[in-house]
């Protein structure tokens, strides 16, 4: 309790003394334990007051109080002893820890939700050790990987552990009993959406340390969903197949992890399908090549003659063999490896652990030198904790979700090495704020939560909330920060729901740090951008963060590029009510369909839908039919946006007249022209290619006018170009400069400048260049399909810029292709690569057409685009 308590130091000191006082009489070192614990809290004088005469005389107690306490604690033994020592460890400087190691004593304290103390004393007779540990706080884990590696089975197996079931139980990890299945997923037999599940609170490792699992899809079209899941999670489980190894699809999952900068655990699934160490080592070698550093193997497959493949694991840290029913980081009653190939393999993997950690952790490098490579386990665990939290390394567990082998070890590794307290601080930094006192990740502080998404449940508007700190209960009075209207700045949700099995929502009475819940809020409380909202106890106060808040709200690291598949929405055949129903349904789907875009061309009024690919388009069509009974979604190629630019400079003058009257006499219209009250003269010139519209500084003689007039002139020039046309085509790559003007106020300045630009465009229309839109394309395909893809892009009049290595054995083809030739490319690419390729489009640029095509486009577009 003293290790992770948030109580004042004085109370913690009393707890230590009270526990130590209950040690059995005569136990060695019991009195000496109190002194260093108090010393860490109260200083050197407290040591003299609490320590017995013998300990005062020992020079170690003055120079190295924590080290001395650790040594005494090992002699005394017990959790109570360790509790006092862990407090003393807080006072140990790096210098004193090194001095401890030179005396053969290694002390390690891993702070955080999974607080762990580990002590090893080395002597001529061997090594003695003592550990204490305590779980605290839940974790949200995104389970990522390609399709077909068993992600959903891993989720089901972890949920079984939360129910208190054992891997040897009949029907263990049965997906139909545990997981939700959408109709679209049943038809395709793979995951198409993210599903959140929570371990049962009463049966998890402890009620305050359960796992919330986000089962993500593996198809490339669903990449935005994976990005979103990683953004809201503490960390991830990266699942790969023992038989398939690390392919391009698997590497894309690791690329998403790197962009999200989240700690992760690797689970090599399906070791029951391979029967030797070679396949496992090949997968680890491929991971090392992809990640640039070898993952730290904690559990490796152990195959014995006469036994079923995938029935045992090698615990690398303990040097022992475990089975599906009893794998744990800290083994107690398992047979040690006496010899043979597994003894040598364990030594090899242990050596690789130390080498990987030493390459990223200075303390491990120092220990590696001090201990001649034979680094104690305590230091390996502490270094691994630091490296994983910093995203520098990934621990690795082998196993089989089907048989349950390694699932309990995976759960323990997650709780041990995926930190729960750091991501809350990072989330708040995106808002540029922090609660006074920081984020404790404790259940005994005021509530603090992060609303990352919205959801409608039985007509109620609800927020999905991850609890960052404190405990949330129904009717908790909380304030809504960063995005809530003032009228709804405080809410008190009357109920709280949690994710259960098979997609059910369960009523919760309380939730603590790391938990994910749904709370009802007024409809006007809306998430404004990707950052979400902050919910906090109304008594909690905040201070500005030292870091700058995220700009633009796009804080999900590595958000994928805009959806590349663009279609025009054809609604001409629909009745007005049917059109309204379709647009309304699309807007609802947009709220939770990452990657879908709905846009409208301001000039033509054409409505367009953007999808991530053919699968994404199919899923949206199915949702429209099943949820909204919209059976017809007519899509077609979008209108290609050709532009025009003048070939030569043009100067034009235009006047604005007012005061004119119109009289009708004997059926004849008589117009009286008004007087000129403003005029402007402009110069229109071709700009640099792909520069867009540029309004240059006015002539020097026009400087010094009032701010209103200057603003009106500038806005008029820009509006004239944005709304004007050349030969019926919108204008781009053009510059305009005000040469002269005579105006009296801002309104007349705007009208005169706009009229002058319109006149200049009219004069320039006789000599224009037509520009065709091109897109810069990146096509990611396995190497076997490379030649076919290059030839297909060349047929589409594309210019191939080259190729680059991509994930795994894949190649990235870089090209620039006319937009008109990219119609239906997503479907064609799937056929050419057997569904293994995908593409993204980046910047859109413009290229001049030849004379023949230019005349054709001018004839077609003049009537199509309004003037």
C-alpha cells in the first residue's frame, strides 16, 4: 500500500512503521527497516532517531540508506519489509544505486499503476531475490494486425480470462459466445468495424485492473478506423501469424503503431501450427528487420518430442517451461530447465534481451558493463519498463489464442509494461492544459475524463469517455471543457454504461482510471474536433500546459490521407423527399464512419462522396440499406475540374454607376444612366504553374488609403477571380494588381475592383491555356505485381517517377496521372493485385493541354460551367 498510495508522505511513513512493527520478534533486520523508510521521508535526523545503535554504527546506513534497507529486507523477507524498502528507494540517487550494485545488491522499483519492487543480492552462495507487486488501473488496448492472423480470437481469449475461465476449459475463447458480429462481417468472414469489449470487472486480475479491448479490422480500406482506435488507446497488441510471418500487410500495422507513437506488445499467434524453433526465429528476425531493433522475447515456443505442438512455452526471464494453464512472468512451481537445447536457447534469448535494451537504455548499458553481460533480472525488467513506455522497444509473447497458451502471460505483460498514467498527460497537452497537481491515475482523486467519440443509444446522445483519473459514478457533477456551449457547461449523468460481451451495453455503478464508459449528455454537448472533450469534477482546477495545444484539432498522429476514391452522387432520378432522406442518412453515417467524406462543388453544385476503397463503398451502401432503408445510391464519375489561365497580361478599367432611373412611357422603356461614383483599373497576368490565385500589392500611389477602402479593394479583386471565368472555365494560376482607383468607401471599393477584374477576364478570354488536373499517386503493391502496375499506369497516361521500398517485400510506385484516367482505379487495382494493393493520392496539380484537347474542352465546358 505504501508503494502506490497517494496519501501524504507523513501518513505513508506511519504505514511503513506500523507494518514493520508487526514483523515477528527476532527476525533479522526488522528494526533496521524502519530507519531508511523514515530517512527517505524525513531526512538524516529521522534515521538517527529510528535506527538502533548497531545500524547507526554501520557506515552503509549513513551513505546508502536505501541500499542498506534493501539488504535487510531480503534477510527479513515478506511484503511488509518490501513496502518499507520501496519508500526508501525513492531517496536513492543514481550514484547510490551504482554503489549498491558494486556491493552485489540490485534494487529496482518500477513505479506506476503496476508498481513492482524487485531486489537481488548476489553472493558467493548464489543469488537471493524478493519481489512485491500490485496491479492498479485498467488499460485500453487496440488489437491490430492484418486479416487472418487471429486478432478476434486473441480478444476472445483475453475476455475469457476476465470471466475467470481457464484455457483448459471446454469451448475456451469461442467467438460466437463472446464477440459481436455485424451482418457485413458475417457475409465476408472478416472484421469490417471496430468493436470495443471490456473484461468483466469482478473476474479480471483485480476490479481496478481490467482490459478494454478494441478489435480492429485489418483491411487496408479500414485504415482510418485503426488510426482512431490507436489514438484512444493506452497501447496496442500487435498480432502476427507464426506461419505467415511478417508480410506487407503486417508491416502496415506496425507503421500505424509508429505514427500513433503508442507502446505495444507483440503476440505471435498460432505456434501450435508450427513445430520447430526455426519458424519462430524467422518471424522475430523479420520483426527486427522491420522495426530496426530486435523485440524483447519474454515467452518463446517450446516443442518437445511426443507432445502436441504448441503445448508449452519457454519463460525466458525465469528459464522455465510453462503450459496453457500456468504461464506467468514470475513462476513459482515450474520445472527449471536442466539442460539440452532449451537451456542454450534461453541463454541466447536472454542475451538478445540485454543487447536490445542496452542499445536504447543508458542504465542498462552501464549495468551490462558492470555485470559483464550477466545483468540481473530486476534490471532487465526495469529497463524494459522504461523502453516500452518510451516506445523504443516491444516485448514479445508467443502463444496460441486457439488453445489459450500464452494468453495469461500476454495479459500480465500488458499490465506490467504498458503504462496507464502517461497517455492522460499527453491527451491534456493537446488541449494546452493540465489539472493542478497533474494526472495521478488514481481512484482516490477528483474525476477527470476524456470524451473521444459520440454515440446514440436508444435515442440518447452519449459520449464515449476514457477515465484519466479518479472514480466516476452516476450523478457525478462534472464540467465540460473545450468545446461545450456555455448553457451545457455542467452535466450530471444519471446513468453510466460499459461495453460487455457480444456488443451488449451493461449498466455500471462505478468506473476507475483507464476504464471506458458511455455517459448520456444533453444533445447540445458535441465534440467539435478530433481532440474531443474534457470532462472533470467541478471542483477540479486547471492550469496552462507548458506545451502548445494542437492546432486544427487533428491530433490523431498519422491520420491517413484523404479518401482517394471519388464518386459523384447522382440524385436526378430521386424525388425531393428521397434526396433529402439520402443526404440526411449520409450525414448521420459521417459521424462514425472514419474515412468517408461528403463534399459539394461550390461552382457546379455537384455532390461527391469519397471512400477509402471498394470495400468501404460497399459497407456504406449496406449501411444505407439496412439502417436507413435507402436502397438506391447512384454513383458516377465526378465532373473533372478543368481550369484556364491567361497566356498574356491584360489591363482593364471598369466603372461603377449609381443613380440611374428607368421610365416607361407609352410602352417604351427609357433608361437614364446614373453618374460614375467609383472606378478601378487592374492588370491581369499569368502566374506560376500551380500557384492558384494571387492578389499582388497595389501600386505605390494607392498606398495609405483607409483600412476599410483597402480591405474592400483587396476583397473585390479576389472575389472577381474566384467567381469569374475564362472561356467558361474557372480561373487559376493568375495574378492581379490594382493600378489605379477612385473610391469613397469600402462597399464601392469592392464593387469597382470586382467589375474591373470581370472586364479583364473578358478581354483575356481570347487567348487562354486550358489546364487539366493531375494527381500524384502512390501505389503500394507486393513486388510480384510491380511490373503490371507500372504498365497499367503508363496506359493511363501517367508519368512514372520511380519506385521505393515499402513495408516488407512491397514496393511503392510514385507517379503523376491525369485525374480523368483515375476513374475506377480502386477496383482495377484490386483485380490486378488479387486484393493485395492499395493507393493514396496526395497533391492535385495542373498541366497544360495540347491544342486539340484544349479546343475540345473549351467547347464542352463553356456550356457546362455557369458564367
